[in-house]
């Protein structure tokens, strides 16, 4: 039986990935990169160059790690897929 006089609390972990993606979307990082750097003709995929850069920035900010060799592992654990040809 639950005692209603004692408040019960539940801790919910908020991850930083949605917050960082929303922040970068709000300041339009992807569109700025897309305007500054033209898309190459051999670029194939659902994501623009600016979106890839924004995803990389989210990883760097989230993991506090700027080394490129860990970006692939981090993106796969966050269930993101990036197709480049």
C-alpha cells in the first residue's frame, strides 16, 4: 500500500543531444554552412553538408572530444545514419 502523505520522486535523465540539436537549429548553423560552402555535385544522401557539420558539432559538444576517429562510433550509438558517396 502506498502512503499518499509521502511525496514520491522519480529521476528522469535528460540527454544533451536534443538540446544541442535544437540550439544549433535555432541559430541556423546548417543553413549558414550550406550558404557558405556550395554543395559538390557528387554529394549523395539525405543530409546537406551543413546538417553533417551540425551533427559533428553536436558530437564534439556532447562528448568533449574533437578527434575524428570517434565520430563514427558516437553517431552509431546515437542511432544516426549518414550516407556519403
